[in-house]
């Protein structure tokens, strides 16, 4: 990822400001699309007659699709441009999620999620690459603001879903509206994105499979290999803790704790809302204390909050527990990606691409494992993965950056 020191200072013209709004719209849309279906997963699970293990396996299809397609993003972006690929990916993701919601069988549900996950992975890389183009023209760091807006989109999608549940809106109507609205937003945003391509910025943001394999053949220092593994585990820890809220919070609050249908989505909404706050505070906290201490304290907050929620189960306490998870893990994945992109012995884009791709293993492995524990023990036992993952991040945080001394000119 382009560092703040390397950003070319230039005034932001009208076209650049419009592009920033357009990229913000893409991030908002990306967060809102998935968040609209997540609180309705329990309804889909019941309609398809899935047990907890089958449900977990079906959910794993989304990150499986992301892993299968993730490394194609660089090739597509360099050929067609990041803005166009981000928008096409958004439309395909929305159609994949709509198909999942309307699937008549568990197998078709998983296939639709696989397609949605593949499209989402490509969208994620493309919108970040275009965000870096806009940042370069803006003359200062704005990439973290896009991720904060993604969290706003997730809160918006969760609130839309909760409202649809409260109004007893049929699933097809609710997801049809979501698909139409956010696909349209993405198509309109394309008109205001930066034109053509920026080879320098977009090539630094991503790496093709051949570049990754070439780096391996040339030889990577052992310390760098260890760091890549550790940073991947930190990012996976954030993914596993986040997935506990994404995939299971609504089901746990509704089925295990007896929360009303309109209240059960509040666990997921609390997680993404607190994650938004954590990301807003993440940059100033990182500047002051460094990535590793922010990760350590955040991991401890997530672990303690969710542990207390599981030890003393109640609807309000569980909602607060998921909020603690969202706030605590807010900076883990961005910090791991940033650190990976600055590893010695790897050109810009290689470490970032590898960690971004492999972290999805957390989203892949978590749902089936939690589903298996829920089926053999209880869902409450399965959610122990969240505090355990947070503690793993605490233990490995030493691989993140310490606080950097400010220059006199800063």
C-alpha cells in the first residue's frame, strides 16, 4: 500500500473530490449489501432445514469463492481498470447474494454464496486500488476513511434488515430492494470515478500470481517469511472474531437467548457499529501508541468483553459483548495489511496481496468449526472462537509496528 510519505502533494480538484465521493459510495455499498442478508440468515437456515453444521458449511462457500477468485483481481484491474472492475464486481456480488436468499436448497444456497464471495473478493481489491489512486491525487492519507464508510454501510444494511424483519417484509422483496438500490448506486458512482488507469498506483496496490511465485523463486528472507505467517494469523484472528458476529450473532441471540426477531440483529449491528468507531479512532491511536499496542489493547477488550458475555449470558450483555469484539478488532486487519506491504525483500503489493488472500482462510474455517461445536456442544461454546482469536492477535502483535517518532516537520 502506498505510504503517506510517498503520496504526491497536490491540491484536490473538483474531479478528485467527486472521485472520493464515488469511492466512498462503493465502500458503503459493499458493506451494506452483505449486511442486508446476514440478519436474515436464521430465516434462510430454517427455510432450508439446515442443521448448525450444514449451515456453517454453506456459509463457508462465501470465503471459499473469495479465496478461489482473489488472486485474479490484479490481472483484471490491470487490464480493465480498478473502477470498472469494482463496479462490475459489486453488481455481481449483489446478484449472488440475492440468488442465495432465494435459493430453494442448501446446495444452491452454497453455490450462490460461492459466486457472491468470488465477486466480493475482486470488488474489495479493486475499490481499494481505486481508493489509492484518489488518495495519490488528494495529497494526503484518506484510505482509512473509506474503510470507516464501509462500516457505516454495514450498519445501514443491518438496520435495513432489522426493519424488514420488524415489518415482516418477505425475504425476496427485502433483498430485491437492496440489490436494486445498491447496484444502482455503484453504477452511478462509476461515472464519477477517475478515468482510465494509473499503472504506478494500481501496480503497487496488487500483485499477480506470477509476481508472487517469482518472489518465492528468487528467495525470501526467513524473517520475512515468519513475519508474513504471523501477520496472516493476526488478520485471520480479526476475521474469525468478526465472523462470529457476522454469521452467528443473530442466530445466538434469537435461538439461544430468546431475543425477539427484531432485536436479534442488534448483536451484528453493535459489532459493525463499534468497529466503525474503532476505525475512526484507529489512525490517531496508532500515531500516538503504535500498531502493536493498539492491537494488544484492542484484542484484550474484545477477549474480555466476549468472555464476560458468554459466562453471564443475557441479551443486553451479549449485544455489548459483540460491540466489544467489533471495537477491539477494528484495526487488526488494516494493521496487518499495512505491515505486510512494508516487509523487506518484497516489492509493494506482494505482501499485501498474500495476506489479503490468506486472511480469508479465517472466514472459511470459522463457520464450519463453530457449526460443528454448536451441533455437538452448543452455539455458546462455539462462540468461544471470538475471544480465543482476539488473544491470538494479542500474542502476535509484536510483529506489528511500534510507534514511530515524528519528524520535526510533522
